[in-house]
C-alpha cells in the first residue's frame, strides 16, 4: 500500500526514536522525506538509509528553521506533511532530576504503606533554573510554532497540507517536570487554534499524545518503570510503531475528517472522550 504516495514530508527530530520510526513508516507508505535533527550525523545517516534530504537544524532557532524550509521549498517545491516531533524530557547529565523522578514516587508509596505521612517530596519546580524552563519551552513550543509558521508559507498557497504536533499524555495528566508538561499542554492548545485557523485552506492540524514509549527519552525511567507499567492497563510501555502508525493514519487521506484532534496511543494510561 502507498497511503502517502506522492506526498512530501518533513519530520523534525527524526534522527532517533519516534521521529525515525515515523520516517521509516512514511517511507514505506510512499512519502518523500526530509529528515531534520539537531544532530547533523543523525539526520544525514537516516536520510542516507531511507533516501531523502537530511537537514541539521535546532528547531528552537527561528533563523535555522527559516533556512531549512527555504531549502525544502527550493529543492522539493512542495510540502504536504510536517511532523513537529523534536523534543527531550531530561537535560543531558541531569542525574539529580532523573533520580528524583525514579525514586520519590516509590519512597512516597513506602511511606504510605508504613502508615504515612508522606515526607519525601519531588520539589522539581522549586529547584528549576530559568534556563531549564526556557530551553524546554523553546525546543517544544517555540520549535513547533517556528516550523509550523514556515510550513504554512508553503502549504497556504497549495490549499492543502497536514501538520502533526507531538504532544504527550503529560500535557493532560501532569507528571515528570512542570516545564515539560507546560510545553506539551501548550502544544495541544496551539494545535486546536491552528486547526481552526487554517481549515479554510484545506490544511489539517492534529496532535499525537503518546503514553510511555520505549525510546532513549524514557531509558532513564528505570526504578519508575514498574510503577508506570502497573498504572497502565496494558501493563507495558509502547513501542515506536504504536506511534508511527498513528502518525501514518493522521498524515493519510484516511484521516480527511480529522482536524484539531489529539490521538493518544497510551495503553489505557489515560482514557478520554
Ligand atoms: N518516548 C516517549 O515516551 C514519549 C512520550 C510522549 C511524547 N514524546 C515526545 O515524542 C518526541 C520524540 O521523543 P523520543 O522519545 O523519540 O525522543 P528521542 O530522544 O529518542 O529522540 C528525540 C530526537 O529529537 C532530536 N532533537 C532534540 N532537540 C532537538 C532540537 N532542538 N532540534 C531538532 N532536533 C532535536 C534529538 O537529537 C533526537 O534525535 C518528543 O517531542 C517527546 O517529548 C515521547
């Protein structure tokens, strides 16, 4: 099947994890690819493997994003699908946050089991630096805005296109860091607003809100994993295809009546609507 045959797609943060798997499935379904990542090596490597163009750019840098889309327009002349996927949850080397996210919920449970009260606290926000806050918002929320704005310059005159933004269940439930959850919640609001704005141009805008999926991003969740699996009705983390196939669906004409929606493969962790 070629559910994306003839379509040209740009996926941000596609050098690894969910973005890379979305790229593989898009390719399998016939799309022509632009692979973006902040890592030049990762972007070029996957572009060589799958065919297509690899472009290194930090999505939080509006000039770099503008240049990337100018290249897309001049080399492809068209853009049908944008997946705003680039992101991170833990800043590299932030062992203190990783330790707290892993250990505090288990310590609190043990304290409750011992008759309470809870005396161990997460305290992530009170210890968050300005830089930790701004970088998280910059990559996820600014990046989604910068890339969408440039993509619309190509999609608007086409009177067609599809934007998929990567949210998270954390944007709805909270958990992990408040900076991550604020960014993801912002992405869901941005998705709904943009969907209403561009519907008259034949452009669809939707979001994915994955639950916990096995990628490098969730690797640090070691001690917390058992608790998360216990809270997930399917009792497991998702795999990359659980998200990649949902992206294929949203990008395809099968989803032609879908806009402003949040599709959330999460093993039942959150059930809504
Ligand atoms: N894995 C999960 O459980 C999960 C759950 C919900 C949402 N998400 C979201 O899915 C997206 C992908 O996550 P993943 O699990 O594949 O993570 P990952 O760490 O495996 O891959 C993220 C990729 O994004 C790239 N990247 C990071 N910052 C970038 C930037 N500023 N510009 C361009 N590229 C950048 C990285 O180099 C990396 O290749 C993220 O937005 C994440 O928040 C992941």
